[in-house]
């Protein structure tokens, strides 16, 4: 398997060594009520407890730590208004690398502040008139900064794969892993690790309604570009998966299933009051897929990659208020 | 030590055996940012992840599992509008014991529903004209039900003590444990376990402004009754600690410190967005005490008992909304 693919399990083991003592070995949580509801045993790999609040730190740190001394001194640049920005900013801070993050000027002020809080230089651009790739590319040329792509990069993919490697160390006998699909970096790395550790495991990706470029791509056998998606799951609003991630996903994924925003919100309205964990909409995407029984019933022991917890407090407030939900927990 | 006290470490070890495989061995979480802010290493014992959403299940299950077959068949009664109700209801359900919970008719509907959701019979009374003790006592007499007190009971105290026993197994070398004080059941059990496992450990209780009956009691050397407190921390609105808990607390506590509601809210506004955990106001009481440096600076490795996570979603919504808080996590 690994001969044909751009990332090997050995790459992921290498990433795990680099991340050891740096990234959090995030806990796996369970819920008796969720298991009863779904008729399965579900294991939540809580990347919402990862440094930076999402799995993104894994790939970013694995990528940045392998830069040459010269590249490190010139710094890195990334464009993102979300978790990739924070992952790169935090990894850069820990490694003493200058970081510039290109973000739209209408990004929530709290996200701009959070990224600055990690010590990164934030460069804003006008979303209507600016071109973030061009700005990042210009910075890269002018300052010699290394561009850190969000997903289509072997070292980023290898870093993200450590999430599934840990999960299978923590819970060895899983039948399936269910993960959100944005650009495909997370699920690609996780697929390689999981299939190497347990070849019979089934990998399911999950996308939101209107953000199903990955599913379309697998169906057509080529990368499909879609219009900017409008889902609440802001981490998977990508318009196309990458060339590397497409190669890995078409080989290793069993399927991609789809959930609606209402189903994502219902998942949040379960995990927040019941499991007492703060999860962002994207992190609830695979939880929704299991709640809605979108994967075959014979897959009894299911690992769910809860990708992150970086939900804005205003959105959290909206989602939980007036739900009539109490706090029964079991 | 244990000779003079009504509960021994052996009682707590016995409780731990009864709870093994039944109660959750809750995780201990940490936050690099919290440690930097406070200049300490702080270990959060997350009883918000306990079954029933709070430590109360430990004591309730330890108490109920030791009833005779005859007592079990007649059932149990408790009065509480909070976590004790849910703890007793859940323990009773697991043990197949009928349970009646006496709750005020103006309790939040979600709390009534949650308690019924665990299979308990909920008996409501008029808070202005009714007397919950009298109602519970009448049920106890008429039906032969065993009254399960919330804190002033050796087996309840022993059960709660398993929280600190686990914490010191998970993090052996703590300098101090900080715990909320309501009726004193939690801190009494935790003190006995912790002092037995590490005699040099310092135990600090925390109460809210206006709910400082425990502190007054320790200062005067007798149990002081106060008017109904008005703090947001509804789990510690007790008007007096118990005779058993007073005996233990005056012997083993280093001090009780006080936090304000604003400080409790500030603690919630740290842990929810930053640590991605849902905590109820009472669970944030000891976190607030550490944030505000209410314990001596030389205590560097501090265990905090996060007592529960049963916050109503409307209150959660109010607390997090418009805080201007982002989701930076580290």
C-alpha cells in the first residue's frame, strides 16, 4: 500500500516522534447515552483538547520542525481564517520561527486576536478585492518566507495522521474511523495510519450538504471544484481537495457521507450539555454522521475524530440557548 | 488520624472498590495558559465528566449499594433540586432501587425532566408553603423508604473521597487540593483520602461570598447557620455544614477561602473557551480561588476538584455570550 502513496506509515511514526511531548496526546471520551442511542460503541478522539484547539497543530508542527535553519530564520507564511492559522502560529512560536498569517479583514476580531496572541504577524486583506494566494506568494518571494499549505503537503498529512495512530493505540480494536473532510489532510493521514495498524478498518469521511466536493471527486474519479460552500462547519468550506489527498482518499476511503447543518447542530446540542465538551461545528460533523446512522450498522466499534473545539462564544451561545436542554449526563 | 474521625481511608478504599467499573475514573486535565497565568502547575480533576455530571454519584452509589436487600426493595428518598438528586436517581436506577426525589415545584423544568429521565419518581412541593424535610420524612415513614442525606453521612463522605484518591493516584506529588465547600461531604472525603496518601498535603476549601457558613464555622469552632445564600454557585448554597463534615473539616482543612460571583464567572469564561470543557458555577469555584491567588504562593502543584458540569444551557448561553472571547487554546 505505502509504495503507491505519497505518505507512508513510517512518515507518520516520524511525525509522532517529533510531536512527542509537544502536542497533546488527546483523551478518548465515551458516552453511555450516545452508545445506547446509536447502538454502537463510539470513541471520541478529542482533538478539541489539542494545542491550538484543533488537530491542525499536529501537521503544522511536523511541517515547521523539518524546515532548514535557513528557512526557519526567514519564517513562514500561511493563509487561513481558521484553525490552520492558529496551528501554524503556535507551532512557529514554539519553534522560534517568524510567522505571517494572511487573513480576510472581515474575519471575526476574536480570530485575528487569537492568531496575534500566538505571536504571529497578521496581514489582513480585503476579501472582495484582494487575493490571499497572491499576497502570501508575494510575502514568500519578498521575504523568503516558506508557504505552509493547509493540507496538500506530505508533512502536513503525516502530522495529521498521528491523531489516528494515537487513537488506535488507545483503542486498538476499532471497526471504523469517521472523520470530517475539508481539504482531506486529516482523513488522508488518519487513513494511512489506521490501515497500516489495522488493515480491515473502514474509513468514512463526512462532508456537509453543499460542501461535498470530496464525495463528488471520489465519484467522478477526478478532483471536482465547487462554489464556496455555505455550511456552519467553517473548517470544511474548502472548494476542492488536493492532489495528494485525492490520491490517498480514493485508495483508502470506504465512502464519504453527508450531513446537514441541522444535523450538525443536533450533534452539538448532544455533546455540549451531555458530554460537557466544547466542540466546534466541524468537530461535530462526524458525530452527526454516527447519530444519523450514515455508516453501516455492522460497524460496531467506531472512532470519531472530533477535529476541534474553536467555536466562537457567540455561536456557542446561540446554539445552546433556548434548546430546553437540561444537563442529564451518563 | 483516622481513629478520631468518623470516616477512615479504609472506608474510602472500600468505596473505590464498589465504584470500580461503575463510576467514571474521570480524567485530569491541564492548561499551559492557566499555569502561566497563575505561576503554578494546576491539575483539574474533572468530575464534570462523572456519571450524572457531578461527583455526587460517587457518594450516592456507595451509600445505596450498601443497603440491605430489604431496604433496597423499599427504595430511597432524597430531597434536592441539584446534583444530589441526579446522583441518587442514577445510582438507584443502576442498582434497581425505587427512588423518590422531592424537588421544589419552581425548579427548572429541565432539572425535573433530567431527574425523571434517570427513572426516579419526582415529588414536587410548593417552596413557599411546603417543607421538603417533612415530605421526605413522611415518605420515609409511609413507604419505608431510606432517606439518603446529601452530605452528613459516613458512606456518602467515603464515596466522595474517592475523587481525591483517584487524583492522587493520577498525580501523586501534589502540594495542595482545592475544593468547593457546600455541606462539606466532598471536601471531607477528599481530605481524608489525600492526608492518608500524602500527609503533607494542604487542603483548601472555597466558598462564595454570602455562602461562607463553613468558614464562619471553622473560625468560631461551632457550626454556624446562615441565611439562604444567593450565589450563582447553586451547589454550595447550603446554610450549614454537617456534624460529621464539621468534625473532619476542622481537623484536616488548612483554611477556607472566599470568591465572588464575578470571580466565578471569570473562571467559567476561562475554562469554557480555553479548555473546551463545560463546567457549572460550583465547579468553577475552586478554579476561581486559584486564578485569584487566594492560596499561598509556595503551593506550586495544585489539584482542583472541578465538582460538576451541570449548568443549564440558558445560563451557559448568558455566560459565554458577548464576552468578546475567542478560542485561543494552549
